[in-house]
C-alpha cells in the first residue's frame, strides 16, 4: 500500500506546489511509482506538469463529486513512474466543494476503497489554508511535509500547522505524523534566513530535514515550461536538492520500518 504524504502549510508562496511536483518527480526518478494529487484549486501542480485545462477531461473535483472513480482521472506524465490526478476546480464549483468537504472522512473513504498497490508514494498538494481540502487531505494521509521559507509569517504558519496536525490526530487520524519541515528558497548568507533558521532550530530541530532547497532559477523556469526541474536541468542545485530530499525521506522510512519490525519481534518474543 502506498504511503500518503500531504504537502501542507497555511501560507502561500512557500513552495508547496514546487515541492509536491519536484519531490514526486524525484521519487519517480528513483523508480518509486508515485501518484501526485493536485488538491489546490489554482491547479499549480497540474500546470507545473504541463497540463492545460483543455487537456483535462476528468479531475479531482469529479472524484469528490462522485461523478468519476478515482482510477478514471489518473493521467500519465513524461516520467514513466509518475502519474497525476489534476485539479480543474472552476469558480462556480467552489460553493459545492465547500459543502462536499464538510464530510471530513469523504476522501479517506474514496482513497482507501481503491487498490493502490502499484504506488509506493501518493503525494497531495494542498491549498494554502486549513479548512476544506487540506483537512480531508490530512485525515487521509500517513504524514505531512511542511515547507517553510525565510520570514516571520512563514515561521508562524509552521506553529499553526503543527497545532492543527495535533487536532487532526486527536479527532480523526491518530496515526498522522510529521514527515519533516523542509527549508525552501534557501539563501544561507542572508540575515532573514539566519533569524528564521535560529527560530526553527530552537523549536523544531528534530523535525527539520537535513536537505534544504536553495533558491534556484531552474525551479522557477520549470513552472513556465511545465516540467519538473529534473527534466530541465538535472544538475541544477534545485533539482539535485529535491533528489536528495527524496533520498532522505526514503532512507528515513526504511529506518522507521526496520525499527517497527524490530519492535514487533521483541513483542512477540516477550
């Protein structure tokens, strides 16, 4: 069964979609079968993978509205191991979507009724707010990645997000965990990043990924070209950073699974 990871934080412009697309692509490069689900009504991840509205006949809103099965809206991408469920949420659909997502367990039921044995990872790109789509995504997920860029507001959004994750765990999904906090648009020699890093390390040092994502022109260009950074310039600092982040996540999960198996053996012996 696939591991489901939400990319979420209640702050725009911190690199959620960039992380969702490039991390998914990096898993695919590592030959991990990956499904990216675009939950953001702006369709940023969809656009970043080269899909225009005219190319999309079925999307995530059709799934949530029970107009189509989730398996009917999966699109192949340029990467052999990466599939996409796009977003094409029109303004006229927003009110209906709000009512649909009041059923908090809706997407969890849909997701777990399908057979996703072919996937190793399912990545969900969430909108920059907590209610609605982000909530049902968190309830459906195994873990969450929190992107953060330099600045007080971005740091504050991490505090808010962690409090919300704790609430989701207490009410709806006790197994939800934080995969990690990833520093995006990183510029190590700036004062604002120095201050942000100090605050993050003081409060969340055990949650911060070792890998940081530098500010990089290739990642910016990728949005316009409709391709992940690794398909534009694989040796760019941005592409290499996301490949390293994918490697770190895979390594962390291997270690955790090994620990769980060890604990299971210990319990059975006892």
